[in-house]
């Protein structure tokens, strides 16, 4: 009767699913239906009939009972977790919660079918492991939620689930190095470099459709190198070299322009004649007037002058060099992590035991395949140790490559590059202050930023390539800036005292307005002086990268 009425099992399991107090009968009822195999065997039918009957019975058990149980436990875990996190969400009453009756089912003995043993606990464990892993892989930002659900399943149901072991590089890889390398000309425009934090931060204008900004750090680059291999570093250097070739050509073309070259010659002639009177300090007013003269040459549709374009080109060069530096540090970090548990010495000294895999294998076995494998392992270990101890300085290498070409007579117009630095630094400081002001305002603006150390790094690189570090230091530009702003602050403070004295004789409203304007000018001068000091320190830090070892 039970052989031809197997549908009764499905209805019985549905009733058990609604009332878990019947769980003790599940094991015996299923075995009772399974006893029909004995009658099939006695009837002399083929073994395939018995296997088909057993598979149908197992399928019915899984679809009618185990799979709904999967979903019930998963939903209960989600509801339990979200009810603790989301305010206003109703919580279950423990006295009315029937989920606690599931625990005896999980402890039920495995049910034997013809070719397999089916355990309810193992089925649910496998389902939850698979579900949590897949959902975490799809949305990596939810990894913490599923880890908490994993721990909750152990505490509430006694299920020992596996840890969600996703590949390490997929969690915090960020932007792929290959994509950055292939689009280096776009990357240096859309990102700002922070020299001290060793981080690239996406510009605000390039994240209009998103609520977050992308960042790239050494950790992301090390994870990306782990994915693609250490060989990607040399390829990246080649791409950056090709990009710098094109960008330096743009800079030399700008300085070769007659309008720019004539003004630089005029500034050089002025400073060479007046440097004794000026105490070897380039006047701040000359830099301001130089920028005003450049503005008279014309502006673009978005209001940018030629000096703005020149500053952006220097910044893009610095961003490219910053990426090279981060690639080198990322490669060193990857190699140090890969060789973390390897011996620190490369070759054994006299009297010391040889710890190579090949030497150990030769003493244990003579299998040719094993020896070949150990040789490959030793080669890989030696390569990692060599890369980890590698001292090749890519920045100084890029300096020497371009310095030989740009310091010959064909580029003699670049000899006056250092005299344009006061004007371009003044332009950079004003641009950075505008960016910081717009950062606190609503809306998206392309100039909103809080860091732009690529300019200082690019400036230090160009000074080193053109061998003009000493001549730039001789004009004492930053000393002149400090003297100018200190003098301006003293003038404003003196006028402020005068305004206070005149308050006894003049109108109170006019005096208050003048005092307010004076305070604003003082704050403005303080901001400019602070940014100039920070630029000087950053430029000095960047110069240390190019010291010959």
C-alpha cells in the first residue's frame, strides 16, 4: 500500500512542518515507506526499479520537508539580526516563537536511502554555507552581516558553519592596477595625490552619480600585484615613461613660446641686476604681476589661464610619479608578505645546514618528479627574496633618463624654468585655497579638493631633471613670501589700531565695517602663509626622493 501511496508522505511531512511536536515520528514514517524496497526486491524486479523508487522517495523528502526548513531557518536568522539593527521593526515574542522546536529535528539521526544517507543537519549546514558565501561574493560590503548570521546560527541552532573564506585580494583591491596603467593619462587628471598618506583620492567632480569617493593606497596595489604578478611593476614603469615623454614635450613647448620666453628673460635680467638690493630674494610683487601678464594672453572657455594649464601639467607629472612610487612600495609590501614565513638568509654559510627544498628532498627520496617540483619551489622562493631586497629606485631612474636629453643645448630655453616657479606656486596656492573653500559648500565643483601634493612632487622632479635645484634655492622665494605676508599683517594690525582710535571721532557703523574687513584680510593672509609653508615642506619632502644614493 505504501509503495503506491507515496504522496501520503508529502502530506505527512507538511503537517510536521506546521507542528514540530510530531518530529519524533518523521524518522519512523520515512523508514516505513522505505521498507517497500524489500517487497520490490522479493518481487524479482530489476535493481533499477529499486533505485528509482528510493530516489523518488528521497526527492520527496527533500522538497517537501528539508528545503522549506532551509528557508525557514535562513529567514529566521535574517529577521533576528535585522530586528536588532533596524529601529521600529517588530521583534518576535519568545513565548510565541515556534522556531525553538526545530532544534530536536536537527539532532535526528540520518535517514538511509538506497544509495545515500540524508542528514537534516548536514543539508541545512550545506545550504547556509553556500547561501552566505554566494551573497557575500555578490555584495562584498555585506560581509560583516553574513558573518554575524553565521555566528548566530551556531548560537541559536548549534550549526557549525564554515568561515566565509573569500580570496584575500577581492575584499580590498580597489581599482585594478591594469586599468590604471592603461588609462594613466585619465587617472592623473581625475585623482589627487596625498604625499604623506601615500593615497590617491578621487576628485569630487568625477563622482557625481555616487555617494562615495574612490581611494587607492599601497594596500590596494599590493593586493592587485598579488592577482597579476610582480611583473606588472616593470610594465607600469614603461607606461609611465611613455606618458612622461608626451607631458614633458607639452611643458617644453609652453616654455618655448615667445610670449613666455620673453617674460622669463625679462625676469632673469631684472633679478640678476637687482639681487644685491633685494637681498637675493625674488620679490613677491613680481610674481603677482607675472600672473597678471599671463592672464592678458587669454583665457579658456571655463576661465583658465595659461598659467593654470601649466600648473595642471606639472601636477599631472607629479601624480604619475606618485603612482610609480606607490607601485614600488606596493611591490615591496607584497614580497614581504609572501616571504613572511621563509628563512631570512639567502645562502647557507659554512657549517650551516642547507634549508632549500631541493637539498631536503634529495636526502629523503629520489623521485625525479618530486625533485623537479622542489627546484621550482626554490626558484620561486629565490625570486621573491630577490624582489623583496631589490633596491632599484625608479624615480631616480626616470630623472637620469630625461636629464641627459633636456640639459643639452637644444633645450636651452629651459634654463630659465626656475624663475617661473614663484608665479606658478602662487597660482597653485590660490587654486588649492579655492578648492578647500568649495569643499565645504553644497554642490559638486571640479575644483573642490583638500590635497594636491602632485604639484610639489612634479615641481621637485622637474627641478632635479633640469638640474636647477640650487639656482631655485638661490632666489629664496619662500623667505620672500614669509616677509611679504608678515609685513602685510603688520600693516593691517596697525590700521586696525588706527580704526579703533578713530571710533571715538567717526561713525560707529563705518568703523565696525572697516574692522570686519581688516579681520577678513588678516584671515586670508594667514591662510595663504600657511599654505605656502605647507607647500615648502612638501617640496622639501619630495626632493628627498631624488637624492642620489
